[in-house]
C-alpha cells in the first residue's frame, strides 16, 4: 500500500470518527496500519477509537505502540497515563506523568493527575487500615471515592466487595464482582463467585446465568459444572412451583415447594422462598391453620414481609380470628399502603362489624372454608331440629326465630354471589346494606326450606299464625 493510500484511510477514518461512526472508523484505521505498520499516527487514531468504544485494553496497547515509534509524542503518553490512572496502576501512571512534565513543565493536566495519584495512594493506604481494623463503612467510603476516579481498578473493586460481604450487603458485593468479571479476561473465578452469591440471596435464574458464563470460558470447570447441575434442577422445581401457584393448583404448589426445601435444607433464602409459596397457596386454599403456621415462619425472618402479612390475615379470617387478621392487615397497610392492603383492611373491619350482628357461618356451625355440600348438610340437620311444627307455646316462638335464621344462612351461603358478598363483610339480606333489597322472608310464596325434603321423603308442611 502506498503512502498516499494510507493517508486516504487515515482521512476517511478521521471523518467517520468525527461523526461518531466508530466501527467504520476503526475499519479504516485497521487498513491504514496494515498498509504501514510503522505509522505512529495510525495507531494513535485507532487507539482513540478503542477508547471511545470503551475498549481500554486495546487502546492501551495502541498508545504504547505509538510511544515505541515516537517517544516524544506527549498526547499518546498522556492518554496512556490516564488509562493507567483509571486502572489504578499508579506507578505506571506516575512514571508517564513525570515524563510528560519533564518534557513540558506547563502541562497542567499531567501535573494535576500526578498530584491526584499521590492523594489516592494515601487514601488507599488509609482504606486498607480501616478494613484491617474492621471499620468496614469507613473503608467502603474511601474505596468508593477512589473508584470515582479509578473505575477500572480491579484491586479496589476486590477490596470493596470484601467489605460489603463483611457487612452483609451481598447485592453491592455482586456489583463489584461483576465489574471484576468484565475487567479481568477469562475470569471464571468471578463468575463462580457471582453464581454463589446470587444463590445465597435466592436468585436462582441469575445464579444459573453466571455459572453458564463460567462454563463458556471453561467447559471443564469442576466447581461451575457441579453448581450448574444443582441450579438446573432447582430452577425447574421453582418454575413448576410458580406455575402451580399461578394456575391455582394449590396442592401441587405446596408439593413442589416442599421439594425445594428438601433439595437444600441449609439454604435460608430458598427455604424462605418455598415457605412463602406454601404460605400463599395454603391461604388461597383456605387451609387456615396450616397457612398461619407457614406464614408465621416467613414473618419470623422478616416481620414486614407484605405477602406473608396479607396471606396470614386472610388465613386468620378463615379461622375467624378477626382481631389477629385486623392487626396483620393494619401492619400491611402501614408497610405498603396499597390498594390490596386498603381493601383487605376495609373487608376485615366490615367482618368485625358483621360479627356483632348475624353470622351465617356460626348459625349453621360451619367454618368459612366449608363447601356447599357441608353447608347444606348442616342446614338440613338444624332445620329438622328447629322445625316450628315440633314445638308449642313459647318454645315455638324460639323455634320460629331459629328456623328463620337457619333458612337465611342457607339462602346466603348456598348462593355463590350472596356468599361472596357476605365474605366481604356485607350482609346481602340486611335492608340497611342493600339499597334495593327488602330483607329476607323464608315464608314468601313458593319457599321450601328443605329443598325438596330430606331422607328421600316429602317436604314438611307447616303453617304459622301471626297476631
């Protein structure tokens, strides 16, 4: 390639670089270097493109080549010194800055950065001292300040990650180790550590992604391979558990959650995750006592867990422990102040008010979780017991009142729409609560309190006289 052709590539690259077309500019500078591998300006231009693309390792290589070809090229030395500085390679940076100042004592950028290097070295020594005496917050503050100037320093990221782990801030440690995975080539150790840390906080999918990155770099990495097998099994179980939960298959949900518990009993994070799903599924299945126990275990680890408070409050409703349900719903509302917390609190307050009036579940002697067949069975038994035709005198008046209440309970609890209203704290037979209703009268025309009789026989016939 002729000198003129090399210049053409350089000019084309400069124009593309000026318009931000970095990849095309890089291609032009590649061609210029291929044409003349001793043209220092071609390496310098390519180095500036690499730097703009965030490829500081390639940029460092090009600027070093420029200095080999032209040692007095101050701009290339300054660029290299700045890269060393950001990487935390302070001795190399100091050497370059001093060389620049020796050639050009008026270079203010080199002088300023040289002074900054010495200042950061003092801060680094002080930070290590704080870390050694276990004053981790003070060390973290200093390391953070250093990283603002030297974001590519693997040493400082490593030191700060250790401090974060010592104070239990796993997420911030992950941030630093993630930086190490990107800054150090083929860093299988960093990806393995990331996978372990994500696993420790219950992030199975992220842990699986990390260990896959490790195996991409080294397919035979023993630790990553073993962890990968474990995580694959775990994520499959978690997916089935979530699917069962979302599809309201509560028995399957609990079963899969128990599989999570048995897979690694020592994992606090996944034990908590599994228990949270058990809490939710048992609450939705109206298994009140079991749900209360599961949710209470979750709340033992985090007393402000919003989902556990919500689900335990609903379980307390099933068990008719309304004061406890109210306490949980109030705490939930203070914690998240959401639509669901407001609606739940309103519902429980209505139920408490309702409990002081007529409780259809108590009238029939059934739990709130009772199915329709249980309700009808209880109704028939009580209707037979309190049939007014079986009583005389004052006892007959009592029987009439009981019979009316029993029939009303059956009317509400055997009708899905009316039962839903009652479960939400509203009495569908209360004229005060029903703007279009007129109360309930079991003796209206056509009413048969026994739904076709019981025991296979005909229905009872009875008459009442009212004065």
